[in-house]
C-alpha cells in the first residue's frame, strides 16, 4: 500500500509558478514509478509527467515540456512538480500517482495503482 498526499495548489496569474508536492507513505517512492496527472472540468484525466522507479529518467506531456519539471527527494519520500510559465489551460485538479509494478508504458491512467486526493491549480488570465 502507498498513501499519497498532494499539496501546493492554488490560484496564480498566467506566467506565474507553483510547486506541487506529493508526500508518500507506506512504500518508498524509489520503488515506484511516480506520475503526475491532471483533470480539467469535463475532460478526462491526462498524463503530465513521470519519473521512473528504476532510474531518474523523466518524461513529460508535450503541452508542459520545457515548463514543468518533476523531481523526487528520497530522503523526504516526496515527489515534486515545479510548474513555471503557467497558462490558463493548465487549470485542473492535479493528481499524484504511484506505479509499483514496472510497465514499459507510463502514460495510461489505468496502469497506476495508487492515487492522491488531488490539488486544485487555477491559472487566471
């Protein structure tokens, strides 16, 4: 079992920055592939970023590449999502997720076993 708790969301103006945190308990994050997803009203949950469990390899959705950075602090058992140059279209509930079993793929929602409760990010224009 992995318990995940996100924090750091809020209201920010376009062009601003936020850093989301995902605190994990129950298992170390280094034994899980950790992902960030988001869901806007009326839309499906979508992949945002990932950091693989077996390495520090990362990947991003094209829509956030160059603006968002995923990282982890194993001592704190926490994963972060640094979000810069925010746009109104980044407005969504952001979720942290854990994938304890290795999968070649990491974008599909259904491949993640554990989810946090989500944190709201609102970007005003």
